[in-house]
């Protein structure tokens, strides 16, 4: 039967998750709350896409499906897969019903992007300016820093938290929905003495954002959460959607869980997908309790379907992960079974010190490369970015190319921030952050004159026409007039979005050439930004989506182009989540790293460290190597010194886990010429004992 064709390749558990609920007599689909516990490598994305397709095939309007993800890329992929599955199930050529899905599945996106759209739509009911600007983390930190200065907190005799720490405290307090005092005591005890001062700072921060019609990253959730606390609004928004599907539910925080519950209080049409064993983001305020307590939040309890058939790893790799998680006290229990057979037994490799660890990894990487495992199919994972330092030196010595995940985001490059500031100011004339940055691009325009110009703009009801009455003393009249003409042109509500970025880029070009070295490369970045802007229907969508889900790379700060055929992957475990490689090496599997020394004070943090190690293990498809250095040299000593400590066995490496691993030891190469005396022919013998006796 054609409508069942999309279910044929699913295993029984996946099919149960996809078909949960029942089709309505005419068209549509009714379903109670559903939790899909999807173990690592069990095809969760495919299952979620099949469920969307299943709903559409049974007559659910795609425009009445909300799908929430944590990255825009995941949302795009989910939409693409759902369309393809529907097309195949209905046996359609390109086009037809399935073609409209991609267009009508418009409520697919990240929590923050969906929140942004809803807030703008309901702004009149929230006393909120619908033309608010969304600021990124860097701008939020800069705003907090300026307020620290104004309030005199930066000049305290004792150290007051820096702007980044202040923003982290604010973000944690907002996303966990806990009191500031509790946030400080639990996560920032050294800042507890500043509770009153921080309260003043955050109140000023909120007031300044409201005055300038700014929302930061956290505000999008905070305002959405507040909006859903009004029953009439919550009911009105929830009625727009028949089905709400959530990916990576284990990464949600308390605000997000409350928003979902307010959307669907009885759980009707709500389906959450996730894996509590991969909940590793508590430092971002994610709450593992959301997924552990999901089923009981509804009456009757939600249906729980567990996916345990693994398509990624061999069984012997999964045996290690299963043994590790079997000892976790509270979890959705599952036993991962591979469809790929037994495979090679993973290894627990003991080395004498960190340098030996680096040598061993290099040796194994090159050996596997010769055995036709490309460098790109191998990854070295570690708890913290600094743990790969010695390995990077050794790889460079052996001329092994590598890529390390992490680095400056595209939007953090100064020239990109400059151009976006111009557009943000045009989009929201009350945005003083954008105005301040744009004005100071002019030659001779310092902070004092920039503030005076902003005051002139405010006095003129934020009309760019008002700037004509202001004449900065050290800026040329021609430069000032060109800026005003640009802002009036961009600020014209009738001006279409296509071409605006080109207009701003042409105005900015001479300033970029004056302000920065290597401006040719930077101008190339801005051309790419202009090309990217064509994918968005409006200036607001472009600015907001770019802020919420920015690109990761910037050519301006890249090194020489890599012409190599291949490269090894180095990555922190947090950055590796969702990825997979043929061979995985895990560094420093000792107590103090797994679990981290900073997590040993609380049982819940130790359990998160267990889950972090589980994520590392389940990235491997065929080969897994856990490396245990015995000796760690102390830092802050001269290069000749040899003060060291011995690493303790990781508490996660229990007897049950050990039984799943093949143990071996690696010793670094001996000193060169170690056998020279044996080969010299002349016997050598010393009576050291007699010499020591003669000393006395």
C-alpha cells in the first residue's frame, strides 16, 4: 500500500514511534504525548523526519506542525528529509503535494528563532516594540561592561567580576529560572559577596535594553516564557499548532520545558526526541530532569519508545558504552545493539606520561593511515581544549596535518560587526549599541561626539533627519552628509531589502580600507555576506537569523590555505557531539579529567561527566582507544624540573568496564645509543658500594 511505503525500512521501535496515535476519519492525526528515547547512533533524525512525513501523509497541514531544533542546519535537514520521505511514499515525481511541504513546514527552526517570530507577531500585546533588535553575546557583554563603568563597579578595590562572567551569571540565572543568590552559591561562589551590586547592574542592563528596544539571546526565551504565562495568549498560540516536535530534548533548559508544557498542557500532539545519556550541557543551563521526568508530567503519562538498535558502531564498542552507563543511578535504561557485528575489541592503553601519549597517538594515526583509514576518518577527543597541546606539537614535528574544532566565529570579526552595525541601526534607530559603533567609523568621531550625536537623534524622535542639525567638529562635512544620506535611505520603510547590503557595503569600503590591514580579504568577506543576504526575505530576518545561528569561520583570521589531501580531527567532546569517525582516541582517561576535578563535589555533576565520556565512546564506528597517562608534570616549573604527580584510575573505569577492554602498555622510545656500551667490546664494572663505604 502506497501510504505505508515510508514505514518499510524502519525497525519495529522506530515504526512504533513514527505511527504513535491514530489517523482521524476524514483527515488529520490525533496523538497523545510521546517521548522517543533515542540511543546514540539509533537513527533519531530519520525517525523524527518519518514522523513528520507520516503526519503530512495523513492530512495534517504542514503549516500546523511546529518543529523545534537546536541549530538551523538541523531544521533545514529535517525539512528536506520529511519532503523526500513523503515524495517517495506517495510515489510522486518532483513537485506535487510533497513539494509544498518544504514551503508550508515554515514553523521549523531553533527555539530562539521561533520565539523571535512569535514575539514580533504578538508584540502589541506585550508592550514590546515589534522592530526590536537582537544582539549577540559579544554586544551584550560590551553593554554590561559600559554599565559596570557607569555604576562604578569596575573601580572596586576588590576584584569585581569581568563582563563575560557577569553575562554568564545573568544567563544562568535567567535560563534556570532560579534566584540570583542561589545561582551565585551553586555556580559562582567567589562572586556571592557582590549579590547587591550585581542586582543593580542587571536592573540597569534590563532598563538599557528596554530603552533601546534590544533583546539579547536569553531574552527571546525569557519573553516567550513570560508570554506563555498568560493563559489566553498561551491558548491562542497553542491552537495554531496540531503537533509540536522537539529534537535533542535532553538539551532543553527549564524555560524551554515550561514553554512546551504551556503550548500543549495535556501533551496532545507533543513528541520529544532525545537521549538522557547524552545530556552534557548543564553549563548552558540544560536540565537533564526535563527528559527524565517528561512522561510523568502528563496525566495519563506519556508513551515512551526506546530506540536501541545502533547503526553506527560495532558491538564491542557499544559494550564499553553499555557497561559505562549501566552503573548510572537514574536514567532511561537501554542496551545498545549493533547491526554491524562484533568488530575489534577497544583498547585501554597505559602510557608513562603525556609526551608518551602524544607519541602513541601519532604512531597509531600514521599506522592506520597506511592501513587505508584516512586521517579525516580518525579523531582525537579530549575533555578540555588544552589537553591536546603536546599532541599538536608532536603532530607538527611529524608533519601530520590536523584541524582543531573551535575558533573565532564569523560575526566576531571586526569588519563584519561594523557592516552589520550599520544595518542594525537602520533597522532600529533606538539601537544605541549599533549607532555608537557606526558613528565611530567616521574619521575624527570619538566616543564623546558619538554620544552627542545619539542624544541629538533621541531629541528628534529617532528620525535620521534630526542628525542634520548636528555637526561633529572633527569629521568632514562630506563624510557626515554621506552617512546621513545612507541611514535615511536604509531607514526608508518603502525601500526593498534586495540591494540594501550592497549600498551599505559601498559606503563602508573606504572606511574599511582606512581602518584595517589586509582589507582586500575583509572586503571579500563582506561580498560573501551580501551573497548570503539574498537567502532571506527581509532585513530583520537576515539580522536576527545571523545573530541566532552564525557561521563559524572567518577568512580574515585564517592561516595559510591548506593544500593537503587529508587531515586529522582534534576536538573537545562537547564539540564532537553528533559526529562520528572510524577510529576515536580519547585522551587522559584518569580521575581529574573523567570526571573533571571541577565536577567532583556534586553527584549530579559526576553523572554528567559519565555521560560526557559516553558521548566520546559512541563517536567511534570501528576502533576505540582510551589512553591513560600515569604521570603528569606540574605546571609553572622550569623546563628542566621534573616535579610530577601520578594520575588516579578514573572512577568510571570499573571492573565491569575493564572487562570490555583489551589492556596494553606503551613505552616511549628508549634514549638513543642505549646499547652502545654492550656493543663496545670492553667489559665495564664498578664497585659503587665500596666507594660509598669509603666516604665514611
